[in-house]
C-alpha cells in the first residue's frame, strides 16, 4: 500500500482512501499514438492508451496500465464507474 500511496502523492494525483480500497478518478484518453500518463491541474490522473474504445477493450487496457503504474495485481483493480465514459472511477484494493 505504501508504494501505491507514494506514487500517487509524488505525482500529486487526487485519491480517496475508503476502508480497504483506494479510489482514483481517471480521465481516459483511448486511441492515442502513445501510451503515457499525465496529471491535470485538479489532480485527476489522465491515461493515454493506444487501444480504441471498441467492445470494452480500452477499459481492459486502462486496468492493465493502472496495474503496471501502481504495481498491483490485476484482480486488485476494479472499474467502478464510467464503463462508457471518458471519466472513470477505479477502486484499488489494498
């Protein structure tokens, strides 16, 4: 958990801790030329991925990207809101 929080704090990403999970709001940018992340002025994590938003494939890639960024298992990340939106809420179980 400490490594997750240190990554979020270091990058000034807004998050909430609720019981045994961390809630992260993400601005999703599918169909980009490169995969990267950025942070908005308000602290929202912006994820850029190559995968296009077709048949939920981009959502799966966003989960994979978060898994790699936060160094957690895929099963510990869940898309809670925004399955068809660019503004998504993820829960990371700790």
